[in-house]
C-alpha cells in the first residue's frame, strides 16, 4: 500500500530553501553588484591617494623635517590599511555573489527565513535576519 505523499516532507524540520522568487534573487544580485562597484570605485580612489602621497613624499621631502616625514608615513599607512579594508569588503561581496548563485545566500542561519533584500544590500555579510540578530545582541 502506498504511503501518503506528505509524510516525506513533514519529516524535514528545516524550512525549504529556494523559495525566494527569481525576481528577489535578481534584486539581491543587483544590490550586491552595485555595492561591489561602489567599493571598487572607493578602492581606486584610495589607491590614487596613496600614489599621490607617495609622490609627495618623493618630490618635496627635501625641506621636510622628521615630523613631516613621520606624518606622511603615517598618512600613507592609514591609506593602505583603508585600502586593505575595502579589498576585504569587496571579497566579502564577491563571496556573497557566489553563494547567491549556489542558492546559499541570504537565508538566516538561525531561523532559515529569508533575510530582507535591503538588509543584505546594506550588510552583504549578514548571516542572520534582523530578529535573530537582535536576539543575539541581547544575550
Ligand atoms: Zn532569523
């Protein structure tokens, strides 16, 4: 005798993934891609500032005293760590895009609900929905 078809689905406690609509997935992809472009522009900008600082250091260092040199080195180091921070965020967004293609992105790790598109656009590395995140922070 054949079993009722619904016993199979009832045993899985986890919410089924992939219920997000294609339109929503596209929205997330567009948000992430836009974010990546923004970061890329920011990175390029920072790099040209580093180059600029470097040039200044080389060209008008003749009249510099110790303090000037120190300030310029400090500024440059700050720019470099800023640039590295941006690179990290770019790779975060790129990983997010890969996971999106695999269908593993944008789901709350705790409750399995879809994380809102707006939240993902603001925090590409978000792994919890707002509710779960708040619960986490309250502990
Ligand atoms: Zn959640």
